[in-house]
């Protein structure tokens, strides 16, 4: 029986989960681990241009892996005919802008794994294993969804998230800068976490989100920036009204821009610093890491904020 009365808990509405039919887990890297366990892959191909945390489950399960390169369109430079029956091929839906390419890729590759950590709203394709990360898009400290037609025969614990929420609470009460140290600490705490079900707290927060409004705001902000920047952007964006992007990826040779934005309290993440150690300095991957500026376009902001970003760009 649930408790009744006493002090109040966190207030929230309930619109329901966006992916109620997915497997709700604690982190995207653990969703990858779940997938690796049920598929029993002997080897996985994954892009150099990815977050190093994706190696965590591969090393933990002692699964062989091999990197592949991508081109300037963020598409694999790879001979798909070399993939063996018990080998998986992971592709990242970069910035939520590669849906059309993924539809083509799915017809050419068996054992395809789609990493939608940067593309929360891209629907999973039928019989294609797909991973989502909630904290890349929303104010939660963890949480992931996995679409896979095979279940893991293990009893999983329920995760607890309350002790990872300090950066979110600090930012709400003070400012982004004040909570940054806590953000880094809480982010680091996700390393080597056991595979668990998503926490009640993360479920509660995710169920309280008006997803239609989130999608609308992200598309409006993205299109506004693209209208003014598309002729200057070295990255050729394939326009589509169906895509709900994570950021606006602006490829520029202006190496001072990121710092200029930071000084003016416009914070743009770098994806991913580990690539600078993995790849040759002249590679496309290193160029992308150094020169792509990921402009915020998410649901917290409106067109007035986009105008402010453009002022400095």
C-alpha cells in the first residue's frame, strides 16, 4: 500500500511517457549493454565520431570492436558487405538530422543498431534495435529507452536518481554557472553504473513533459537559425520538417566563435573531446570536433534567444 498524507512530494503533471512501449533503463550506455547481452554479438563496428562511454559496455563484456570513419555528411565510409552474421553495426543519428539516411541504411545492413541519443523524437524502425537518452533532451539526471524485440533474462534493480539531481536544482534556484560543478560530478557518477530499470523520479519527470510543445519549439528555433546561417554553414543540412533536432550544428572555420559565445553566457557542448585522441589530426572527425559549434535550440528558448545567439555568430 502506498503512503497517504504527510509532507508533499515533488509536484508534477502526468502526460504519460513518450516511449511507453520501450524498455526503460537507467542510462543509454546500459541500454547498449542490455542489447549486447541479448544479441550476443562477437564484434561491433562503431564510428570514431562518438562518445567514449559507448566503449564501456563493450569492454565490460569483453566484446571485440572496430571503429569506422565518416565523411563530411556524417555518413559511414565502410564496406557493409564485410559485416558477419554475429557482428553488430552501430550508427549515430547525429544531432537528430540523419533520419533519411538511416531509412536507407536499414535496407542495406543486418544487425543494425541505431544510437538515437541525439535524436529523441526519431521513431524506431521496425526490427531495428534503437537506443535513446533522455538527459540529452530534458531536465533529468539519467534515463534511457531501448527498442529491442528480445528481452534479457535477468532481474534488474530499480535505479535511484535523487542523489544526482543537485545540478538541476541549483540551476533552477541560482544559475547555470553555479550548478556546473555539480553537473560534472553527477555526470561522472554515471560511469560504470549497473544495468538497472529507470528510476521512479526520472519516470515522473519525463511523464510531466508536454512533448508536443517541446517539438514545436525546437523546430521553430532550428529553422530560425538555419534561415540566417545556412549560406555560411559549412555543414550541408538536409532540410526536413519531420526531424526534431538536438542542436543547430554550425560548421565554421572561426575558431574564436565558441569562446565568444561562452563569454556571453551562451554555452555550446563539444562532441566529443575523446575524438582528438583517437583520430589523425587531419581527419574529418577531428575537424568536426574542433569546428562544429552546437548552437542551443531547445525548448527552454524562444526566437528572442535565437536572435541573441545570431548577434554573436
